[in-house]
C-alpha cells in the first residue's frame, strides 16, 4: 500500500501545489492589472503563467522525486529529464518576462512621445533587443542542458583549448551571417531604416514590415513581401521616404495641345485638390515644363502628409483633369494634325499667282491714272 500512496502523495502533492501557486500568482497579477490599468505590465506578465507553472512543477518534482521511491533503478535518468525540463522552462519564463518588460517600456514611450519617426526607431530597437535577448537565453539554456551530461563536462577542457582555432574557422565559415548580424545592430541603433518606413529598394516601393538580425522584409503596395539581407541597407544606396518626416511632394505630367487653357487648368487643379481629403493643404501648382512640335508638357505639383496619401492625390488629379479637358475643352487634348500649317500673312501660296504679277487678257489692261498737282 505504501508503494502506491507514496508516489501519489509526492507527485500529486507537487502538481496540486503547483496549480495552487499558479492560481494565486495569476490572481495577484489580475488584481494588479485592474488596479494599474495605465500600464500593460501585469497583463503581459500573465502570459508567463504557463512557463511559471512548469518551472514550479519541475522544481518540486526534482526535489521530492527521491522520496517517491518510484523507478528507483532509473532515478538518475528521471532526475536528468526533470533537470532538462526545468532549464528549458526557466529559459521560457525568462524570455516571457523580458518581453513583458520591453513591451511595457515601448508602450510608455509611444504614449508619451508623439513623434512617429522616433517611435518607429524605438520600436525597431526594442524588437532587435528582444531577438538578441532570446538568442542569448537560448544559447545559455542549451549550454546548461549539455553540461548536465558528464561526457560534455569532460570534453569542456579540450573544447576550451581549441576555442581559438574553432573561433577562426567559424568566423571564416559564417562571415556572411556575422556581417548580417552586425548590420542588423547597425540598422537598429544607427537609425538608418525603421519598422514602418516607406522605402524604395531595387525599384520596388514598399513599407518595412520586419527587421531581424539577419534579414529585412519589405511589404510592397500590392501585398508582396520582399526579403533581403540587412547588409543590403549598409552596402547599397536606397530611398527612405520616411527619413526626416513623412511629408512628400509629387507631380502629375500631362501632354496637351498648345491651345490648352492654362489659366482654367490652374483653377481646376485648385478645385480638385481642395476637394481631395488626401491633400494636406501645403502647396499646389501647374506649369509648362516642355514643348514638342505637336504637344506641350504640363506638370501639376501636389503635396500630401505621406506616401499613401500622395499616391491618392496624384491619381485623383490626373483622372479629374483628363475628364475635365475631355468634357469642357476637347480641343486641348493631343491630336495628330493632318492639315497644312497656317502660313504667315503675305507669304505666297504655292500654285497661286500673286495679284501684282497676274496677266490679264488683251484689252483689259489696268488703266493707270496719274494725279497731277
């Protein structure tokens, strides 16, 4: 009877105590979250209740398993498994706690500062910091798990002796990966590009969606994702439309006839931008920028608060100006002129005899009247 009750008491007691402590901890954090609603820290810490309970259960079982007298011949193997679970759960818990602290700090910063560029910069930095912390915790946890095996502890001295050679070999083999990692840190803290920035890379326009230590993802306007190494942004030139402010100026080019009513087009452009919600009200204008034998090039200038609104303003101006010209001034549209060009006054027309040189029939010579004083 004792062989059954003892394992049930030890294992069941550990599980019940774990559930009780987990429930009490969750209750305390829930009360704290309701009392301090201005900070999301306690609500974020509640996400760590599962790894917290796993840590508690693994620790209680690891400390009391010998008293259960269960599987005595496999006691070492069971203890090692519980130790591995404890280390893994502790690493999981540490990552969750770090994520809650970092996310709370970012939320407070975003709530206090209203500069969108600075907020995006901090967001990029905290994202990469969390990735670095997760990588470091994962490496440490893996090393701690390996050191629980005697064979790895015995090989530690020889590994340390050859660490220099292995470091050189690994550095040469992982040169590209290391360069990307350092480029990721340079992007995060050098404020070159941030999450949410509008960029143009390889003639593709899009928004930076994700930045990691090794790659960067750009979401294009047609919902495609372009993934490229972060070293691209430290080695090549690219356009960052969000750098120094999101306000932008755009142009719309139209080819019209030389007889187009420019003053009326300026007034129509004014009416169009005033009715367009995407126009920020900063500036607009219409000028002639080029001329050809058949048409002239007209440029309409508009402004907007960001790249998305600028695109909306440009397409609206182009569409409504063309429609207005078609309905009100169709003569101003480009056309191919198949008629002869108009000659200047007094220029002789081919095939026609000038009046002064015209020959009259005999007997119809013009009379010349002389006037004497």
